[in-house]
C-alpha cells in the first residue's frame, strides 16, 4: 500500500525506504576483568550535647556550649540548637540567639542566628531550631557556643529566657567539602537579594562513602534604617585552632542523683555505653565496671611491673624541721601544759605521717616511761624531744601498720601516639565532660603495688584553697598546693583479701566540720578502723572508681573548697597483693581564661 515500508528484499512503496538485509550476529568476546573494590565509606561524624531544664535568664552572653573535635581543616560544620526561647513582658524588644565557633561568629557563608521580636506584654515560650552550616574552621577541638544578645539597633532589656522546663540540645556534624558554592547578590530597597548557595557535602572522609547531599541558602541582612540588604560580611575566616576553653563558665560535673543510681554513658563513640553507678552523693563517687578492657589492663600491668618501683612516701619534713618542731609547745595544741592522747595522735600524723590509734599512744608512754605526772598525759617536764624522735623513727621502721603509706609505686608514661593511652584519654574525657587537653595535660598516672599488709591510711588527694599558694605544676613544685579536681582510680587485679578503698565519712549525715579534725585523727588508721568506714569498695579487675575532691562554687560553677567528705584511703591487703592506678585530673587556674595544665607547656587558652 501507499506510504508503507517494503518487506525484506523488496522495494518500499512511494516515499518509503525498503528494509535492509540484516548482517550476521556478532560473537561474544571474553569477559572483562574485575577492578579492585572501592574504599569503604566512613561513619558520619557527629555529636550531641544536651541539658535538661537549664532555665537560663541570661540576656547577654554565653548560654550553652558543646565541644567537638574536627577531623579536617577544609570541612564544614553543621550545627543545630533545638530548644525553647522567649521574650517576655516587653514592648518593642528584639533578642538574638546566635552560634559561635571558638568564640567567633560564623563568617562563611554567614552567621547562624535567629531573632525574636515582641511588641506586646506577653510571655510566650517558642520551640525553635537554630541551624546552619559554617566553613573555614580549623581542625582540632572546636568550642561551639550558643549566645544571646540584643538585636542591632535595639536597646538593652532583661527579657530573654532559654530552655524553660525542657531539654535543650546542640547537635554538631562534620561534613566533607564539595564544589564551591555561589555567592548571593545584594538586594535593593524593597527587593531582597538572591540567595547564595553552599557546596554539596558528604559526611565521610572516604570518597567511596555515601555522601549526604545538602544545600544551604543564605541571606545576610544588616537591618539598617533604609532597609538595605548587605552581602557577605567577610570572605576569609582565620584558621582557628585551640582547645574549647574560651569563655566557659562552669566546670562539668556528673550528677550522682542518688546512691544506687545507674546511668549508661557512651565513652567510646559507636561502642556500647558503659555502666556508671553512684556509690555516694556527698562526695559524688561513681563505680564504672570494666572501664579497662583486658588489653588495657595487661598493657598497664606490664608497664608497671617493668617500671622502676619506688617506696611510696608522703613524708616531706627534713630532720632539721622535725627537730625544731618536736617541742612541747608544738604538740600542746590547747595550751594547758599537758599533751593528751588526741594531741599525740595529731602530732604524729602531721610531723611524721604516723597514724597512731589510742593503743599505740599507750604503748609509747609505757616504752618511754612517761605519763606519770598525770596518768595518760605527758607533762612538760617529761617531754624530751630526742627521746620522742628516736621512738618515732624506730616505730616507723618496725611497725609499718602505723605508717601513712606502705606500698611501692611507679609512673605510667605512654608514648604520645600510643593507641591505648589515646583510648583511655578519650574515655576519661567523655566520663568527666572535660576537654581532652585537660585530661592529657594532667599529672602522669601512678601505678601502686600493695603487698601483704600494704595500705594507704586516710588522706585527701587535693589541698584546700589558699589565697597565698598557687597550684602546683610540673615546673613549679615549691610553696604551692595540689589542685586535683577529680580522682579516677583503676583496679588492675582482684585481691584475695582486704585492700578495699574506704571513704569513712562518705554521705555522713552527722558530719560536723568543727569536730572533724579531732575525729579524723582516729578514723585515718585504716589498719584499725577500715570496718567502720561508711563506704568500702572491693577491688575488681578492670573496674574504675571516680570521685570529686572539691565542691564547686554555686555562683561561678568553678572549683571551690575541698570536699571534706572525700577523705579516703586503702585498707590493709590481707591476702595476695593489689595493683591500682591513680589518675588525677588537675584544674589549675581561677577560671577558663586563666586555665593551664599540669605539664604547663603552654596555657591552654587562646
């Protein structure tokens, strides 16, 4: 028919071509070889900090802060604040909430903020997400802060409120840098500018990973009187380095809630959380089973056993000092011309670190044939310094149970890049909430071995605040005080008998500071009084216990006076031996801006 194609070997109709004769089918070739498998993708890098019922009335300054370790210098940070904000009872008021990175607002591509304006006498709390992407932030620890302040062009007010009766969150995620975005165009009066675009970005460090695809559009407004829109404020952002300690306010502190309370805390990202059990509220004492795994225990034990073990000694008085201080007037504390049993015990502890019990005092009086003028008391005429010193030296060498400490110790010094040390530091930072620079910069951990009869009578790990004495650090150990905010103690082995860590007055309801010093003279000797302690923790391989040596100031949240209830010690080992590690976390400085580390290589503020 007209206008149809022809069949095979036949001519087509008018205006149509005929069909061509088909060629023979080609043969199959060999299969191509398989290329190597692509690199595995990496997990997303993110972190969430959250606070419950912060109820912050801050009107101008830092409200929340969250630390994040940035892996690369050319990545973006995505941040979001989820929470509750408000302005109350204020007309013609405007408040602005905004993010900072190491105390500097985002400049590339723009600030990350939100404003609330109110022109009525109402009190409305608003649920709000404040989020955005920021570039140009150097790798390392980044301090992400949420601030509040007045809007540009508005006067001061006391109307802001953040986090009312709800959970507040800061979520931080690191994203890989993609193709560069395009800048927006400035607006004209009455006409907004066109948005700028950000790069596409994937959250994984391997090119084979599945990238997230995201886009951010930004408009930067200066809200000037003529309504003009401004472009990007800065095109360059300095590579900010340094730890997240800038303009912090309070020291982090784990809430004990109540004795027996159990919480699950993720100490290693991506791994199962660790169990943290409250053993005491005053002071806060926590037990963390399996804090050290078998590989970590074996490594630390091997380092300790092959280390240079030295006699543990807390006795620092010279013989000249002791001779001058072994006088009747130094021991007669109440100035009644008699030295009673309490005063003997106090003098022995302070000058010789000998922890006498009442029976030890009676034995001394009998051996020296004194206490005759008034039975059981030392009269001035009976006090002979040379005889007293000779007796104390003899007792200290022959009767270790009265010595303050009967053990051997060595330092555990890891190489800077040791993976086990790195993991332990990460766990300690997550447990305490402190920046890892503080953890790494604190005192070198000490391993201690207690043999049969080994003990450490009660003591404090830190010193009281003193206006005239600065905190000790590695380069300055003279005329200073020890500033240890936290103690973390690890048990490296199970003990056949004894060896408990004891806290005689933990959670004591009858504690009275005025009578404490006299009472502590008796409670300090754990060889005699271990069973009377309010809290005793039995050694268990791999378990850690953590406690706070200081309370914090209620206003500033900074380290304050010594917590007298943190008085503790190690009971006698009755069978086998005991290995522990003491890890002290130092806070040295009057606030975050003044903070330095024990190692003191550099101040850790900008």
